[in-house]
C-alpha cells in the first residue's frame, strides 16, 4: 500500500511517487510519503536526530516492510533554486534518497550510484 499526505499549503510537484517507491522497495512494501514544511521538519529533526534545523527529507523505517518518508517541500524548492534545477527534480531526488535509507542504504558511493540510476530512469 502507498499513501500520500500533504500537510502543507504547497502543491507537490508531479512525480511518479508510487512507481518510484515500488521500484526501490517492491510492491509489498507499505509506505507513506508525507509532505511537510519547515516547522514540522525541524521538530522531527530535533526529536529524532538532535539537530535543531529543518531537514530536507527524513526516513522512518517502522518494520522490515513498512516505513515513512517525510519530505520538506520548502527545503526542496530552496535547494533546487541554489542548484539551478527545478523543484520537481530535487523533490524526486530527495524522495529516492529517503527510500534508499528505508531500504538500508548508508551514505556513500553505492547509494550515490543507485540514486543516479534511479534519477535517470524516473526524472
């Protein structure tokens, strides 16, 4: 099952969210994607990572076949502007990044290579 919750007034970019999630995690994975703004992102980041700033994306594995990705649309848009890309591309990248964390990936060359492969396929 795949669900999307938008807790912001922003409209999320059009991305094939479910298709990407199923490709990364498999169709049997139960997950939700939650769009948040800076305040909620900062509160979650402070609570779970002890960092007092808004996160761009957070991943919460709940069980081996269930999890949640929390994506900060405001941060994604801001990062996109500084990178000179569109918000759709940055949001998709952050979502893929969060999904790979749910799958157990850690930061490094393997994760970066997988992110590039998925971005070339979906964006």
